[in-house]
C-alpha cells in the first residue's frame, strides 16, 4: 500500500510517499480502506521529532483521523462488515491507503457527508465535544471563550457550543477568520491581545464560565482574569509555551478549575468511552446538518508537504484534508 513516510525528523521535505506492507486485521481489528485523512498539528510535531506515536501505532506514518470503507475484519469483530462507510481516530497511520483500528473506535459516516467531509470530523469534533462537555461541563446559557477560533478544533467547538445554547467568544490573530467564524455561531470575536479586558467589559465584569486554550503560558494570566467564579480552564495544547507563573490568589478566589487534556495518549478504554458519547450526542447533529466540518483545502497525497507548510504558517481556516485515491 502507499503511505506517507516520515523519513527522518525535520521539515515538510522529509515526507515521502512509499510502498509499505498492507496490515492484516486480527481479533477485534477492522481494516479500513482510507479515502481521505485530516492533517493536525500533532502530525507536524511528530514529523519534527517532538511528538512520538503512542505504542501500537506506526511510528513513521502520520495521520490521526481518517475516513473510508471497511475492507476486512478480524474474527472477533461484531459491529462492522466490508463496504460500510466509516471514520475514526487513530494514534497514527491514517495517511496511508489502509489502516487497522479497534472496532469500537469507528463511527458510521452520516449519509449527507462524503469522505473528505468525514475526514475532517474525528479529531476536531471528538476533541471539542470532550473538552466542552465532559471536561469543562459546559451548560446551556453559559459563556465560553474559544481561542484559535479559526482552527479545526476551534470551528468545531464554536458550532457545538452554539448548538447547546452557550454564548460564544473567540479569539484569532486574523480578523478575517473571526468574520468566517461568525457564520458558524461565534457571537463575539476578539483580538488575541487584550481579550480578558474585552471579555470583562462585555460581560459587565462577570467573565466567561469556560475557556478552551491551545496557547498555554502566554495566555494563562488573561485566561484567569477572563474567567467567572467557578470557571473552568481546559488546556488542549501549549503552542506558546509550557512554563508560566500562576496567580494562586486569583485561582483560589474564583475557585477556578484547571484541566489539561490530550486525546492521543488516552487508554483504549478512555477512547472507547469518548467515541460512544460522541456517537450519541454529536452524530445526530452532523446527520441533520446542525453542525458541519469546515474544510479549507483538499490535497492529493503527493502534495502533503505543501499542506504541512500551510498549517505551519496558520493560513487555513478549518481543516486541511489529503485525499487517498
């Protein structure tokens, strides 16, 4: 099978398309013929040598999400049969013609979505749904601040929060991305410079109940300032740095909850639970069009290095997808 191979740690130029052995399903594994795969920042970090794949996932084939057709199943598989259209999360290996996955990590693709659209769903929508509702406990009528509003997770989180009746605030370095995000349900777009002061001005000093943060250290102080009493701050990435001073007085006075989460490093049992919850809560919204994947550009597999460059330069609004025909 053809696969994207990280030949050595480095820039986009280290990615090559090579022929490798096609994996064979055993036990409760399903083999999927991948038709499209989403690109995520974790792929860029893995390519650079800073984010190794978890045990059991290919160390040199990137790709955390995929969409395609069930091709073959192991002898213990009960839920799927060849020909079904499926999408799912993976620890890696999604940017290849075939991938093996546990049957419980697959989701059926709604009939109204094609493979490219479906490939833009698993990583960002499962991450956003888990962060907003399982980790942060977002409730109807609350206010949520979503950083990087134009990112894949950002566009998913805005739609999910809007669908549940929350008031959505979002930041971006690019005003045009905020304008596009308003079409998805963003109520208030903010610059990423003095967002805490703006949040407090617009809420009469009450703040937001939940913050989803991808930046880390540089935003921490303002995040705490922007949070309401009993506010919840969920860290999904630390693109700006990991070391910061914490105002413990503000943390204690507001009774703020800080939570750091990742999806890739969770156990199989944890991922199965996230997938089941998503199937119940979000798949119906995707099927009726109330939320949708936001696709920026689609590339043939041979142009994957170009896609990495676009993501590194923050030029995309929503998802970058590679087709694997």
